[in-house]
């Protein structure tokens, strides 16, 4: 998503996530366990990797692939421990490869891996397309990878939780519970989108600042003519007029045709001349229309296509349209393209960027620059029918979990208090990247293991949490910094790009999708079991690790020794195995 890996304001891609301290790269807003417990946590991985390698017959050449490698500290510590304690494995290890989609983090990882130049490297690769690494790595072995194909271990720590999330709602008419077959069909689902508006006065002030500082012309084409940069007033007016024009059409493209036609038919006779005048040259104002449709569909009817143009339905539609028309009269709709442009512009002044994103203050401080436009961006979530490309993308997930969601709908109706609304729904969040990664890794290695550490739970636990907390969105804001507490304590939608956003992994989906691509589940347990087995042989390390947990640098003890916001979503370990070698391995 843009706020994590987008080139204009992505928290990871722009490098805002990391800083250097004492020659070591650290994350700004939090510290992962492999970093805080360096080098000991990596040794837990090495012990398992070595036993996996031995169970496979000690093959050479051997590869270790890591995705979501952070600052490279885990990779460095793994390589150091293999070199010092397992020289035969180190000799067989042809390459330790970090696949990283963030250019900024690749630079950090390459710096961290300098002591192992030639043995460890960071390459630009999205984990969800890691199969494309195969040929490159095979070609790097002069004698070839040997009969049977590529052999290795795929390591990840807190990778899956960073895959782009998709927020969904399973919807049905009360008293008509969906069957598993219904759940597997896209018509039963809606996807939640995020839309933005900005106060018109604030937009003008931000654009004026950009034009006066000479920064607007490199971002907004409307600020430039054939003769060069336009005067400030003309540049601001040009961008504003173009955004107003986009607002007349773009939101309406998201409205189903049947709903649009029914509304327009009624609007011609119901709306006043003044209301029509506000939207000229369009027949209606598209953004208020989109919000009205979202509210009506979430409460009263699934779709106009299935219910027909019910008069009462349309009357409520008109009522909500008028309310939003008044509410957003002084706001400008911001398309995804324009939002990226605005964020790219304000990134050039960190104070201005924070001001437009932070919540509206209780009292404006005139001595603080731009304090009068704080909170000028309004972000709204709307739920719309699944589009065909997304439907195809989620087909496997819906099929694998159809029975589970049908049961959840039954539970929901049995525990929900009485309500006047005709439509029921269950919120959920999933990551297409979980299946995409398992597919891609199956194309990367032929024999070997996948060792995954992340926070999350099985699908039933996560779904139960959505049932008992129906207003829970499933997205966490990860930030230990006090300077951004206004963002952290408000909503994950408040300051996208300034903080890390994360979700709890669905380990059931990872395992079941993995089976379909040839991965066998070997182990799934709490992370503590990974550590306990190591402590049995080296008790002094246990003392060191527990001592480090209480380090005040990042207050890791609070994070590490408590349950996550999802009650069952503490750190887990999953091990999967594929191919004919290593089948005798056990946890």
C-alpha cells in the first residue's frame, strides 16, 4: 500500500523507518526481537537451519533466503553464528540472500552485511515474486545447483504482517444466512476503500506555500505553462480547478450503474435548483452521492440491482445525499493520484506534513506555523462490491474459508442484539500476499524448508475476535515514539506514512495455501517453544535474553511479554517443508 511502500510517502520505501546509532541501523518507531536480542535470537534460527540442512543430507550448494529482512541484523547474526559454530554448513552455503522491496532498506541491509561480502547480499525483490530470483541464483553457481534443483531454507521474521491488507465485509440479509457456497461467491462480499477530502482553504494554503517556494512545479503539471512556472495565484487556481473537475466524475465511477440511474431519475424531480447548481456541469455531486450509497447499503439493502429501486430506499438515499452535500460543501475530493501529489509536496517540510495529518487541535496556536490547517484532511471508509480483478485474486481464499465464514455468520446473528437494520455483516481483514508468497516460494526452491516467525493466530481465533469486537478494524499502529501520540491514539487512518501499520497473520491461510503449492506443515507453535529448546542446551543464553528483554531502549518487555491487541496473536513459529529431502526433520 502507498503508506508502507509507495514511492511518495511510504514509511518503508522512503527510509523514514530507520536511523543509524553507533554504526548500527535501528528502526525509528519500534525494534524487532531479532534486533533487540541480537545476536542470540539469530542463534535460535541457526540451530534449526543446521538441523534442517543435516536432515536433507547436507547438500551443497545450499541457499538461505530471507524476506522482510529489516536492517539486515538477523542475516548478519545468522551468518556469523554459522561461520563460527558450523563450518561445514558455512562452506556449503553458497549465498544468503535478502529479498527487499524497499530501496532505502536495501541500502541499510547492504551496509549491515559488509562483513560478509560475497556470502550475503541484499537484492531488490518483492517477496510475493521471489520465484523470479531462482534463475539468478542458479546462474551464480559455477558448477550448477545439482540434480533435483534448488535446495535451501526460506527465513522470515515479521514478513507476513506487512503484506498489503484487504479489508472485507461478508454481508447478508438478516434471517437469510449465507451458505458456504454463498460465501465462496464474490457477490456476498464488499471491499472497504479509503477516500479523502481536504478543506478548500487548507488546500489553497498548501498549494500557495508550494508555489511560493518553487516546489509546486515539479509535482503538479498544472502549475507550469509553456513559458515556465505560472504565477502563484494562477498555479493554485489551476490545480484547484482541475481537482474540482475530477470530483465531478471520479467518485461517480465507483457507484454501481443501477444505483446511479435510479438516483438520477429521482434527483431530477426532488433536488432543488440550488442543489443542482452546486454540481454544474454535472447532474449531481459525486462524492456526497458515493457516501450516501455506502451508508444506505450498509444498513438497509445489499444492492439496488437485487432489490430494485425501492421508493423508501431512494428517499433515504436523497436524505443522506443532502446531508453530505452540506457537510462537504467546503471540501475538495482528493483522488489517489492527487493524494500522492499532496503528500509528496508536504514531505518537503516535515512540520507541514505533520500538521495536515494530525487531528484538529482543541485550540489553534497562532504562533505555530500551519496550526490553523491541522486536521484539514478527512479520511472516510466506504464498502463497495468486489471488482472482478479483486474477485479473481481472492478466489482461493474465499474457497478455503467458505465453511468458516458461513459458521461465523450464524454465530453473529445469534449473539448480535436487536437492530432495525436489514443487513448484517462480519468484518474481516486478509492479505493476498500470504498465498502469493507460498506460490512464489514453491517456485524458488525444490527441496527445503520455510521458517516463519510472526505475530498472529489461526483463522478461527482471528475470526472470533472480529465477532466479539465488531468495530475492530484489524489494523495496528506500531509506534513507540511519543512525538506521534496524537496519530497513534486516534486511528490508523490518521497519519499514513508517518508510522508503521501492521496486521495479525492468519497462519491457517498460510498453511492451507502452502499445502496447495506443495508445502507440508511440519510445526506450528508459540515462539517460546523455539527458545525453550535452545535454552535446554545453553542456559546462560536464556539469562542474557531475558536480561535484554527489559532493556529500556524500546520497552521491549512490554511488547514481548504481553498479548497483542488480538487476544491470541502473540508471536508464533511455523515450519513448512517441501520436496523429497528433509522429511525426517521434526521440531
